[in-house]
C-alpha cells in the first residue's frame, strides 16, 4: 500500500514512523529540508522537498499511483487543496486534517466537493477524550467502541484499593459485574492476564465494559468519586472551546482562564454559558482567586507543555480531585505520570490513532472482518481494535472455548445488535458482530490473525 504524507510536523512524523514500521511504502512531503533529513535518518521512508499543494511535487512523490494521501500541515486550506489536487491526479483516497471549527462544522459539504475520504479534527478528538474522562473521574483514560456503547477504561490501583491481593477470577465472582480486565501494566511491564492474575498495588488495569457496568463497578469498589460539577480550564484554544461547549450542554459550571484579551472576548461570544477570565493561569494568586480549591476538575490546555505541567501541579497541591493535562511531547508525558498526574492527552496521538484505524480498514477491506476503531495503549505496546465481521468464516458460529488464540491476544467484547456481550467460553462470533480484540502483536488486520 503506497501512502503519501504531506506535512512533516508532529502528526506527520508520528504517522510516517508507525506506517513505515508496518511496512507501508511511505513518502513524506515538506518544505523544510532539515526536517526531512531528520526523518530519513530515522525512518525507512522516501522524502520529497517542496510544497505539498504543488501538482509537480505531488507527481514526483508518486501521488498519481498512491493508495492514500494524508495532508496534515498546520494550514487547513492547504490540506484541503492538497487533497483535491491529489484526487485529480489519481490518488485513490485522501485524508485532510481540518482544525478550524467553521470549516469542520460544514465538513459534510466540503468532503463531497473535495472528494475527501476522511477529515480529522485533532482538537475535537481530544475534547471528546477529555469529556469522557470527566464523565468517569475514577478512570485515568477512557476510550470508546461500538459508537460509544462500550468503554475501555484505564484504572490505576492505589494503595487503599480493595482489589489488592484479589485474583481476577475472584473479582469477577465477588462483584458479578460484566467487566473484563484485558491488559495490565505494572512498572513498565505489560501483560494480557488470565483469571489467575493477582492484582497488585501500582497496577494499571485496562478494563472493557458497557457504559452502565463501568459506573456500577466503580461504585462497588468504594471511594467512588462524585460527579464533576465545577471545571476550571487553563487556556482558551480550540480544545477548550469544543470541551466547554460539551460541558455546558450538560449543565456543568465551566471557567476558562485565557491570557490573550482578543481570544477571551471571542470566547465570551462563543460560550455564553461559560465564565471567561482574562488572565494568566500560571499566576497562582489568580487561580486561588478564581476558586481552584473548590473545583472538581482542572484541565490544562495551553499550547505550552511547561505551563500545563506547572499549573497542574499547583492544582494537585490544592486538592483538585481530577486533573487532566495536554502534553505535546511524548518524553514529557512520562515525567508527568511520575509526578502523580494520571490523565494525559495528546492531540497528535489521538489524530494518529484515528488515521491509522482508517489505514488498517483500507488494507483489509477485502478480508472477512474490517477494522472500525483502533487505539494504542500503554506507550503503544498494546492495541485495542474493533472489527466488524462481514462474512461467514471458519471462526464464526464456533464457541470461543473451541478456538485457539495466539498468546497475548484476547477477545474482549462482542456487540450484537443492541446486546453487549463480555464473552465466555460458550459465546461465539457471528456475521454482523462488532468484536473488540486486545493484542500485544502489531499489524493485526483481521480476526484470523490472532487464531492459531
């Protein structure tokens, strides 16, 4: 599969890195020769220096024969125009990163006219991710499958947890809730556990379950955090706008601190239900004045990692129960986790996951099952994939206990029409099912790939 990526920024480089590892033929286009040299020295890709909107540059990069062109420069207009030119030159599919809320609001019209296969809005994706974390404050991370009907949550086991010393089999028997622990991380080590696994302090459990069952699970564990009502957001960018719009719509009290006066005025008009404060959130006196000690949640969303870290640590000292930090650089994310802040979001990671899901779906479109959703977990050591079974195969209609799975693979959930099944040995997969697979292998493209 031949893929051309236009734009060697954070998202473009991350995509090139993942796709080249998975043996796709990748060509990267960018104006910055120094950036391209850096990428070529580290990745097995080809590079073309030039403007991605130039038809001649696209021809040089092989766009007329490309299976997919991904435009992810910092300018929406260039991305959309690059995709239009790519389709005219013969590219089979195109993806554009579109960040402007005005453009994205009418993306349905634009997709048709520009012949886009997919439009990705990183800020909206991250806002949705943060919204889910605020709905489940006990979880450090929440992903969704089956159009929001199934959650995959990341749950840290603290020293006072009643789960410590309990095997997973005992936990399932005691609580009788339809949840499944599909991966465990402990001090950098990752495994896909069986029922004999004994939970330890410091574990991070990755649990899949229907929405309602997740709530019941947290309540039964005790120390269930109360629903969040008051949220302080540091930084008034696009993520803050999308997130505040969602939070205000369900009645939460939202306060945004934005140091740019013009942007503050814009937000006052865009978000009449939110309180907009013109001020610097790194000013601790301002945070105290605006009631940070009474906030249920603090979300750091400025464009500077350092500012987000500093303000979040201060929020931690003030006893804020739920803290979420946006971090752009991967190496800083580990540092923040070591400081005790568990909920971290990244626009480039969320965008890359969305695009990689599409790439996998295109590659296996002729297979028996199609990738619908994909998330990378635990520093990309684990993947959670949602497949939709399209046709009868050797594994459909067979009880799971009669199927042999390769090690480090797990069928975590089956969604059948309106029914959500946490599978046991007697359950089976059928045509039309959405099946969630958790795997430590890479390049899983079909359910058959996890079977012996």
